[in-house]
């Protein structure tokens, strides 16, 4: 069994949570704006047998959604800029360029969250959501996942200040030519994972996005 696990195809899972992890204890060590838990557990080893019990602190964050705004007719990209406390102490400004994003609340779908956040953070109501990917943000210490979309829309007259005042949001929507947005990857101005993933995805899939958008525009009888 252990040899099979070490020499398996990468598409096959070596272990599963249900049979190969034992959760021995869980306690909440902090419950404020965020929640932190301490887990005691053990898991199976590649060489066989089980690990010794050990503890890990887990930052409980849950699922999130991010949306890169793109206007394929005008080749414009919309990014938001806002203050991020986690960027304090970094060499550059703690005001970051990001995709529109938000946390999934109980009972919400990823698409519902995307549309809610697009309205709150960018004033966008009409949008076509194209799935990009879903990934674990920082699995060494957090259970947060993020599902990313490309939001196809008309950005010709978009831009300005948005955000929910009661949530201390102060957000600037920046609409720029796609070449300028792509250049933020090379310059280092774009320095957070979700935005990097989205921009690189668009760079790789730009022609397909345009092809599908033209086809959809012809089908519904208009072009933005």
C-alpha cells in the first residue's frame, strides 16, 4: 500500500481525510473579527503507520470568491484598490490592486456572492461570469478557499469610489487598458495571489474569451 502511494499518478490521491486522519481534539483559541482554532490530530505516513499526535493552529476563514472585471469589446480591465492591514510593513504601499472579492455567507452560492460584491465594490450589475479556478489560499494554516471568475461586462463608464461604509470599506475602482493591467505583473505592483492568477489566466485565455464573447453577442443580437 505504501509503495503504491509513493509511486501513484499525481491525479490519484494518496490519502483521504475520512480514513487517514484522526482528529483528536479541537478548541477555539480566539473568536473576534476572525476565528482561530487549535487542532490536535495524527495522520498516516507515506512509509507506513501513523504520525505521533501533534497540534496545529488553524485560521478559520472559509470560502471566498474573487472576480476580475474585463470588457472584451474595449479591452479594458477593472481592478479595485483598497487598504489591506496584512500589507503593513511591506516595502510598497498597503493599498493594493485587487480583484473584487468577498466571503461566502451561509446559504449563498459563489455566483451570488460574486454579483453582490460586484455591486458593492464596483457598482456593476450586468455581468457574465466565466469560471477560472478554485484553490486553497494558504493551506499550511488556514482553511480559506477562493473561487475565481472573470466578469465580462461593459466598463466604458465605470470607475470611482465604492464600498460599504458600515464595513469600513473605502474602495477605488480603477479601469485601465488591458496592457497596463498586465504590466502590473512585471512591475510587481500586483502582488497578491488571486489577482496574479486572474491576470495570468486572462493573458493565456484572452483569444478564447474574445471568441466566445463574439459568439454570445451574435446569439443574443447585440454587442456591448
